[in-house]
C-alpha cells in the first residue's frame, strides 16, 4: 500500500507537533493516551492495526499520522 500524499497543513502539524496521541476503540470503550514524542507513542501503541496515532500542535490541531 502506498502512503497517502500529505497536504501542507498536515506536514506543518507533524513538523511542529508538541504531543502525540494513541487512540483505540470507539464510544464508551475508546481509550486515548498522550505522549511527548512519536517514538513514545509507538511504544505505547498496541500493534494490531487498530491503534491510530495523531500529531497535535501548539494550537491543538491534530493530524492522523498512521495506524499501527
């Protein structure tokens, strides 16, 4: 699978991320963990293809980075 091209906005948020989150599940079973770095988020992720990693910038804008 080829990666999806990123927009300028997405690249800007990723480059200036101040936090990273791992999100799993939906509704009442949703879990969210916040991490200081992308590597920390990768370490905190359950690697089954269902964990979504987001970058968050100083303005609280977020961008989906990958599923792990």
